[in-house]
C-alpha cells in the first residue's frame, strides 16, 4: 500500500501517546497539519503545544489536546469526527467520503479504498481527523471473510 497506510512509514506511525485531560485515557499523537485542516477558522488558531493528540472517545467533547493542556473541542471543528459518532452519515473514509451507510449498502467500498490507497491516492494525514489511515475504521463485513 502507499505510505499513507503503511506501518513502516514513520511519519504516520504515531508512537507517542498523551493522556486526554477530559477522560484521562491515552491517545496517539497527531500533527498540527492535521488539526489545521479540521479546525474552524484555522487562520486564527495559534498552536501552543509541542505535541498534540487525537481523542476518539465517543463520549468526550475533546477532539485534540496538547502536551501543554490546551484542548480543541469537537464544536471547534468544521469536520464531524466519525469515530465520535455512530450515525449512518458518519464517515469511515474521509479521503473518498465513504459513510457507514455507503459501506453497509455496498461493502465493496472498502475494496475501492484499499485499491486507491495502494496507488497512493489517499490523503489520510490531512483528510482524516485522526491523521491515520481510515482502513481500520471499516467494520468487519461478511464479504471480507
């Protein structure tokens, strides 16, 4: 697959983890570049932390948090975080706009995303609020077996 979803790509491996100030759990690091693509009025946001992390807990209002205890709330984003929601309209793949409903209606959407990823057509680092590959977001489906 392309570098986007390759575990050997150190830019996207996110080995660093931080503890969310709201729920106390640990989450993976995310780049300022990713946050900038999802935050409302990105031109007005002044990052203050050395490292930022993505909180994907559905019940937590924090989307991103920094090692300086700064937070970016879900309400401050222009992008809806699919991992924090469970509706049919929530996205599984941000690069190609595949929703839960799209996947349930047509499970081959996952194969399409895999094919596009293999040719390097994805943009997970900026398109996905987590900054990581979206393939893990797809539910296991009977047709994948």
